[in-house]
C-alpha cells in the first residue's frame, strides 16, 4: 500500500530503507532476499535519484531567499528586488595640488591650461608601483608664469573606454563593463548620435523617480550573474531611450582596490599641454580604497536600505543611506538630537570611524552632507558629522600559571596573553557598539593556555591632548569625555586623575585634582614635586565631573620646550565600559603591562599558600 511508503526522509540510507520496507509489504516480494539480489542495485538507483531531487529542491529553495542564498548572482538578484545595488570595488583617492611652471618655456604661452580627465601620475607603496589618474577635468589661468590646479582629486587605477552600438532590435540591451575590478563611482556614460558625431550627451545614474520622465538622460546600473556591472537605459517612459546606431561610451577606472591606500607622494607621468615642469603637493593622502561588497554585507545592507526607502527620517535611515553610498566606513553611529547631550532638537548626528584613519577628511564630510544626503533628508532636520571620540585603555594584566601543565616559558606565555588581548581589541572593540566586557576578556585570557589558572585585569582610561604652546595664544581649553564615570573615594585628597609630565614656567609639572566643598565635582590643579611634596602651581586648571566622566582643562599654557602631548589617565568606576553616541573604546597595545607568576598552590598544594600572592585592586 502506498501509505506504507515514508516520503519525508532526505538521507540516502533512510530513503533506500523506506523503499525496501515498502516492497516487503507487497505479496510479490514477501520472500525476496533484498540484500543479495540485483533488486538491491535498483533500489540504490531509486534512492540516489530521490536523494538528488530532494537536495536539488532544497538548494533551489535556499537560493530563492536573500538570507540563505549562497550563489552571488542569486544574492544580487534578491537584493535588486529590494532596490539595492551592491557596491563595486573602490579606488583609493587622494587630493593634490598641481603647479605647472612655464617661466623657462619659450614661444607662445596660453592664457589658460587644461588638466584633462585621465592624466596619469605614479607613486610607490611598500615598494610596489601604482598608477593614479585625474578624475575631473580642470582649467587654470596663468598667474606669475604658473598654472595652479588646486584640490585635484586623483584615483588609483587605469582609465578605460568601452564603445557600444545601440541596436534596438535586441530586447532589453545591456552594456557590460568588462572589468570586474571597475570602480563604478568613476563611471561616465556618454551617448553620441553616430561615430562621426562630436557632440555627446552625458547621462547620470538613476537615483529616484522624482522628476524622471521620457526625456530624462539617466542610466541604470546593476551587477549581472557573471559578477560584472552593466548599464542599461530607460524605455522612453522612465528615462530617455537611445536611438538605433547611437554610440554608447562607458568611461571608467579599474583599480587594485585597497592596495594603494596610504600613498602620499606622486610624480606626473604625462605632460600637461606641452609643458613638463610640474610640481605636485599632496594635500590629502590616498585613502578609501576597498574591495567589492561582500555577500554578507549585501545581506545586511539590502533590507536596511529597503526599510529606509531612500529617504532619511529616522537615525537608522541615515545610517542605511550612508552605508549604501559611502564606503570608507569601519563603524558608524547615528542618533537624533533629542538623544544628544545636551538635547538639540531638529538635528541628526552622525559619527563615522573610517577604514584607515581615525577621522574623516573635510572633503569626505562635505560629500556625505552635500551629495549623499542631499534631497533625502527631511527639510526640518539638519545633519551634523562629528568625529569619533576615543577613550583608550591602559591595562595591567596579571595571571598565574602552573608550569607543570605547559612547555612554554613565562615569556612565551606573556606573548600568548598579549596576542589574546590584541585579538579581543580587534574583534570586540574599536566600534561604536564595542563594549569592554571585563569577564569576557578574563575568560579569553584563562583559555589562552591550559596552564593559566586565573587572571586579573585592571583597566585605566586615558586620553591624550596636544596643547598649544605659542606664547601669543590664549590659554588652552579642552573637554575630555570618557566612556564611564570615575572611581572616587569620597572627598579623599588622593588624586583621581594623573598625567604625564609637562613644563610650566620652567618647572616639570603634572595635573592633579582636589575636592570642592559641597560638590561631587573636583577641581583640577597643576602641581610640581619638591622634596617629595606636591606643591600647587595653578590652583584652578579646570574641573573633574566624576559622575559623568568629563574632565575640563583650562587656564594653562605649557612652555615652548614642554612635551608635545600630555596623557590624562583616570580609574573607571566600573570594570565594564560601554560607549555612547560618538564614543569608541580601544586598547593601546603599547600600554598593556603583563605580569606572569607561578601559582604556588597548584604546584605545591597547601604548602604553597605561604608564598601565594594576590593582585591589588589599584596600582
């Protein structure tokens, strides 16, 4: 009976067993030896066929959903249904000033000079040569026998042009960019009437249906199933449709991605006009190069972009739009003005930690505000970009180990623990939601080697300031906002803050603090040490807000020969530290002190308790 056949199994052995059990119920095979007969081979074939069909259906169903698809072409297709186009590889960009000196040139000197798009420069990074090209044409006027091209944006890679003929007999004709490492942000799409025409129509990338009609010169961009980008045009209703035999030109740069990040010295390869006496000054070093968007990134960003619908209302909308259009992002935080401190209604705040540097350049901030967010944010909301606020951690790490359980020396165990702390910093911190979880770090250290019996970590927070030492300037003013309140023992005269040495009026001095009567805040002082005694030099150099973790410094100006930077260190009130808004936590690898010691109890038993020592809570 067919009801005896179980059809819910997917495993090969179970499928064969179900088929065999079904046949055993049939009177024609009641005495048949299934194991030693040719029928067993036939059952293998049937089971394999069923197994393959089940797996094919299973994989096909997985590929139909964005969350479970494994083939990039299917992931891209599902993302396209959400209105999301994956980001291409991005070329590192630098900003330079180019000066052409024509003072020694003979003959007629023109009044203006054109720096063309695609003009080539060269540089070296880690001994490897890279080519950069100018992205936008510029025109300069002669001044004092020089042509100056300022704020020239250059990108790493090679410029390339592809020409296609429009054939409207081909339904839905696509024009493929033939390089999988093409930077689509450098793409220029031009259309001319025919080969002999000298007039070009410049088409812009489609962003929104607003004001798009049958005459709008827009192009559409997508990634195809072969992982190449391709361009197509409107149908004559939503965007202008090119005519038969028009020539489509795709002008773009293909690049090595992040390999040239950090380049800061460039040499001109091409002459500009007929002139070769060219000097180049780097204004902003190369940065922002990155690889093509990964499958996991597409999975994460596509639903967020769909939710925002390409309009910025909530703080999450701003995050999604910026992540889609701007690539130099390691971590991003957005919050409304109502959540700011102090509240600033009618504003949205954005803080971005870039991939390479600690802060965005001014050009990148301008691009986000004036290009990416333009036309998408609500009229009554003003976006602001603020730099990340880093709180660095100085760690005292102590651990006890049993030498009988390892062949590593104390020095080698130190190295293992240092690598563990470094991995924790890389994986868990340096991002806006990166919480320093004390117990989590202790667990990682305890598991770093079987010989480690227990560990102790004392975290200290610090920030570094660079005061202005020029005598003509006013006194310095700084506000340091840490990620946590400070540890305080009431109205103790012991300092809550400490600092590295700097010079004031010829003396070596430090920052300290004293209680303020009737307040939980404390007053910052500057003091020097005379005969092992603290002598106050400046009795009011700011305040310490213990509860909110804020130090305000003012009324001081170091001597000219003082240290360039001053480090301010405090003890946090909690062993767990959580950032807010624009705050980030990072462990300074140069300020991780690791102290190993033998666990005498593990080695010697109860007799080892005599020499057993513990680690103090504070230094």
